[in-house]
């Protein structure tokens, strides 16, 4: 999650937006750096110096250029944005995502939200958690969901080289892409491992491919051994973005019984025609369209995960039809849908 500010200009300059990136340097890969947007790269060590540079740059820009609106890309920057924008009487919007706003915030951040002209977030669940914890009027919050690039995430045959690499020949493959940090246990990899013995009893050829890295991996490996499924769980480690789509194509089902603000991985899997399983009390309700496109189960219940995985692997449910899944996903969560939604909001 990047810390950034975006300023929409009202002048006739060649560019109409300036973006201030707190954690980036000019050397960072930036596919949007096309000349239509002016980027300010402010990463500086120590970190406080970067924050000071951001404050001065924002003040100077608003003083000299008077943009039509400021978009604040992280709650931690919202108090600064509130102070400077109110000084120049410029409206501002705060963008929120997931768990960073699910609990009661410090007073300065709550005031920044309550006094914002609007708040954008990525799902109904994140909106409800944000408003409930911080006494924000839900009418102030607009939903701008995550989307998936349907030109990149496409169905295809299972890549033979990856099947061989991970020892998945003649296997039914469950897959998760997630951080394996001890602070992110909510992703549910351990729950899926606990579900494996029941799944194996019905599908003896099943394997579980886990993509991601983190300090929780040794615990997960030990858990799999203790449950007698150590040979069924394949830890792939870190996978680069440009090879991720090939890994989705390896899977027969994408399994992540989690608590997400949204869960873009579900969109990526479904755009590849892969059936999905999520938790039933989080933002995944939006990409799974309240269960119409996938299985939603109690996120810490291995028995429920096992039962749903068995249903998916049997393949009889309409939600297993890959082309239909892809079409229904892109109808609401494509880049074109994002463009239309942004036009409405702006």
C-alpha cells in the first residue's frame, strides 16, 4: 500500500495531475510516468526527512498552483492534507483500503476523515468497518473497487514446466497467493492445511501450492508434517508479478479463507477461469458477488473449507465454469468498469 497524494489541476498545463510519492524514488518502475502526469519522488532517509519534504512540497504546490482537488492515498497522510487543504480552501478526498481503518483511529485521523469532502474505499465491508469504528456517515463514502486486467489474466492450459517444477503431475491443485508473515495469519493458509486430510480422503491426488514468503512459513511447514500432509503442501516462495498468471493456470481451485478488505487475488483467479473460495465475513463479498461467483465459508473453519474444496474439485457446480466465471468477473471488475466508475465519481 503506497503512501501518496494526487492533485488534480485546473490549469491548462500539458499535465493535469501531480502525484507526490512518499516511498518511491525516480528509479522505481512506474508504468504511468508518460508525461501526462507529473510525479514527485520523495523517498528520503531518514523517513522523517521524506515526510518533511512532502509537507513542504504540498504546501508549495497548493500555494502556487491551486489545484481543483487533492486525493490523499493513505490515512496516515490525511491529517496533513486536511490542514493544508483547509488553509487554501481546497476540497480533498481520502482513499482507504482495508484493515488500516477498521479499528478506531487517532483523533487527528478521524477528524481528517469526517471533514473530508468525500472518502473512497474498495468494498462495502471496508466502508462498514470504517464508519462503524470511527463514527463516519456512510453517505460520505463511495465504493471504488479493485479491478483486474483481463488482457493479462487469461485462461490457458496448465504450464507443463510449472507442473514439473512443483511435482504436480496428475494432481488436483489447490492454490493460495498470500503473505506468509506471522502478522497475517488471517490469510487462512493454516486453515487450508488443516482441511487437507479430509480433502485427501476424497481426492487422494490433491496438492496445495502456496505462493508467498514470510516468517510464518516454518510453522506452516511443521503443521503440515504434524497432520500427515507434508508431502501434499508445496511452498513455492516468492513469485514475480510477470509469472503470476502462469501460476494461477496451474490451479484447479484458488483457496483463501481470509478476512480481506477486498481480495484482488480472487479477481485474478476468476479472470483465469479458476473457481475460488473465500471467507464469509469480509470484503470478498464484492469480488465473489455475494457468493454468486464462488464459495464463501467461515474463515477459520477447516471442516467448512474442506467441504467446499471437495465440491469445487468435483466440478459440478455452475461456479466451476471457467469461461462464465471470467465473463461475470470482467463485467464488473475490468479496467473499463473502473474507468466508468471513476468518471461517475469525478
